[in-house]
């Protein structure tokens, strides 16, 4: 290689080294990539003037321009990602999907959305399709199976980001979830503080990390108030089972039925609420209630329903930030107990 060519390559390398990325702008301005994208693409979403100025200052500091954003997109070999969720009919998953698709669009990324319906075979078929498409990355709420296939995907160089739940056997996946143990414990303690000593728990199958963590937190909350955990007060149902509402009947048929119930699964909650109405029970007079996930209907009912609210927007932003392909440390976001009218104090 002659000296002229060597100097040219050195110059290009030095220029490339100085190029800033949208990720660096977002970090300096302390916002998400999606917010930076909205500033770069007027009309794609609202941004406060104060935040906009902070982003513009970060861009100036880093010598970042809209042309840099275009260059980033051009140099990406594949801007398509897979999004694998358990059940699109579930409010929780549909809201997450909507946020991720919108955020990805702001970043000029395409999304292939598939649902597994908690069926391992359907999940394998969906993953096989995504592998053939050679997607850049997969964001997923996995079933409890197919760890071998997830490992194969990782070995292909496809980045994996597990959200809400994870598979411990898949070692090269980034994990972004919620503080399920802590939130379940807080909800249980709150009910105990209101005088409840017979607290029921209704959950989805215990073959997912999320359900196991929440059940553990429920037990911790009982223990904190000296309440013995009794297996009869914890009912597990398949959330796709149309008869899942029978969980309520099982609890109410006990010799000493619960005075309060925590519903640890979003899909089951509407079925339980419908059954409560059929039985003409009054909330919270007959039964106090806390539900996981702040669905739209939980605020519209009268009385309004106390919920564990998840930071879904933060989850979507962090999931997309984790698509670098490098395994990130597990991230646990803080869910919040929103106290509304569905919990009464036991006198």
C-alpha cells in the first residue's frame, strides 16, 4: 500500500471516529432515542420546548447533524426487527407492541410482529421464519420452552432482548423486566395494612419467570405481616382458558373466603371482573381488589380499580436501546401501586 492510500484511509478513520450517533445524543440529553428522533423529524410527535433545546444543545456539542442520522440508517445492513409477544389480545402486550412499533418507526426500523399464544410449537415456527428473514434483532416475551432455538438465534448474531420475562438458559440475551417481587409484596402489604388477613391470589401458569416472581412477592408480603401463606388462597389458571373466572368461585367457596384478591395476570382480570358482576358482588364492600397492569377499563369502572402500573414507555425505549447486539446487564424497572377505590379498610 502506497503512502497516499495509507494517509487517505487514516483520514477516513479519524473522521469516522469523530462521528457521533443518535444514541450518544440521547444519552447526553438524558432522553430516549425516540424523543431525539421526534426532534429530527418534525410532526412525528410532540416534544416540549425545554427538552427540544436540550437535545439541540447535545447535537451541537457532539457535532451531530440530521445527515448523521441518515448515514447511520444507510450503513445499517438490516433495519428489520422481530417482535414476539405472548398474546396480542392481552391489553398489556398490545400496549407494549404499539409502543415498540411506534418507537421503531421513529428510528426508521421495520417490525415483524408475531404472537405465540403461549404455544411453544407456534413460537418455534415464528422464530424459524424470523431467522430466515435474517432480522437484525428480536424483542420477545418468550414461552417457557425453546431455549435451544433461542441459543441458535444468538449464535447467528441476531440480538435478543427479552422483555417482561426471561429464560435463564439463554445466556446471550439482554433482559428488561419489572420489579415483580417488590410490586407484589407492596400490593399484599397494602391490603394487610388495610386490615385484610385473608388475601387471595389469582395467577397465570407458574412456568414463566414473571408469575413465579409475583407469587414469591405475594408470599413475602404476607410474611411481613405475620400472615401464614395457605396454598388454598393461591389459584393458578391458564390465562387463555375461557373458564379461568372459576378461580374466583374456588376462592369464594372456601370455608373462610378471602376479603381481598390480587389478580396477577392481565388476561384473567376482565374475566374475574365479569364474574364479580354476575355474582352481584360489590367492590370494595364485599371484596377488595388489586389488578396487575393499568388497563384503560380499570380507570373507567366505578369504583375505579387499584392497579400495579408498569412503565411501558420506558420499557419500549430501553428495549430498542439494547439492540446493539452486546448483552446488557438485566434491567428491572419499577412498577408502581396506584391506589384507587377498589380497596376498603376492614374494621
